[in-house]
């Protein structure tokens, strides 16, 4: 019997946080279904000694290096070392920087780690993250009216990581858990329904995720939380709730990356805005975007 294919790695090497390059890599990876890729970020790489260590490791692990290094000396050393160690590299901003230098008629500063100014957008994102932390897992339901997006779903349907991802892009997100036999907070019916999205997952995936969580917490695997029969009841209860709220888009998160689910939410929001669907028209009435987005 053949063993499983070795895990492939992408090293993101940056002289700043690496966030921009990591987002780019993960966005591209969405185009490669079922590919097992680990993205490893090396932030604040500004010394040739650091570059040497990373390249040698990449050669040993057959990793691809995606780098964003503005210091020309460090960047050139990265390239030469990669060639010596037969390591593939990608420079996503180098060509753009060269083109801009040509168009603008000036050379880039070459200053590592230049951060955007603390503008209005920065503070909006910080406020959104703080809001989402305070309104995680059903906390402060009286604050749901101030949310841009509200997500409703069973435990382990990616509510919290998805909330964090959206908050980092400036959206105030709250999430509300679905618990078997317990009504949802009344505040959900009092806010514009177009803000609310349901999250659903297939039975096999949820059983696997729940049992892994129990094992991680050293809790018994035969508790209701991880039992197939109990989880099936929870899923039926969640689907019943969602069918009773036809204005809510219900997203299937089974086998989906957080970025992929977020992109569907963004698309629905844009389409609703483009069609001029107002809050009044979406206070519980179907608008063509509600219902299950399975698969």
C-alpha cells in the first residue's frame, strides 16, 4: 500500500508582517482543490543570515518561497541562495515595483516594513475586530443591531474564525450559536434580515471535527457533543431554523476554507447592494438570495 503524498509547503518570506503575501498565496491556493499545502510565514526577515537559514530549510523540505523583500541586497542574496539550493522562488511585488519605478520615473525607497498610515480605514478595522470579539458566540445579543454581518450556526461550523476574518476586513460581525432545543435570541428577528447568514456543515465533517475537539480537550468521545446520532438531531434542528427564515442565505462550510466562505458572503452582499434591495424589503421576505448554498 502506498503512503500518502508528502505535505507540500510554501514559505512566505517578508521584511514586514507577511500578511499581504500570505493573503495572496491563500487566495491562489483556492484554485487548487484538495491540495494539501502548508503555508509557513517568516515575518521581519531583514538580515542575510536569516535569509540563508530559510533558504537552506526550503531546500531540505522542497518548499516554494514567495518573498516580499524591498532591500535590494537581501533580495539579491535570496535569489542567489535559492539558485544554489535548487529552490523555486516567486517575487510577487518585484516586477510591479520595477514597472512603477519606470512609470513614475523614480526609484523605490527600499525601506523594509513601511506600514500604511493610521487612517480612517485602519481604525475602522480595529473597531470591527473589537466588536466581533465582544459579540462572539452569542454574547451581548442586544448589540446585534449594530452588526454589519450576523452568522448563525452550530458549534464548530467556523463561526468564530470566519467572524475574525471578516472583522479584519472592516466588518462588524456577531455570531450566534444554534443549540438543540433552545430558541434563538429574539433580537435576531428585530434586525434587518439581510445581515444574517446561516452556516451548515455535512454530518461526517461535523462528527470528525467535534471528536477531534473532544480529543484535544481530553474529554470522553462518547459525550453527546461528539455522538453521530446527537449531531444528526442538531443538524436537523438547524436546518429547520434556516427553512423558517427564508431571507437568510445558508452557506455550506463543509471542506471549505474560511476565505472561500467569506467570498460567497461578499458576493451576496454586493449583489444585494447592486440590485438596491433595501432593509425594509428584506425584513424576512425572500429576495432571491436566501436559502441553502450547498456544495
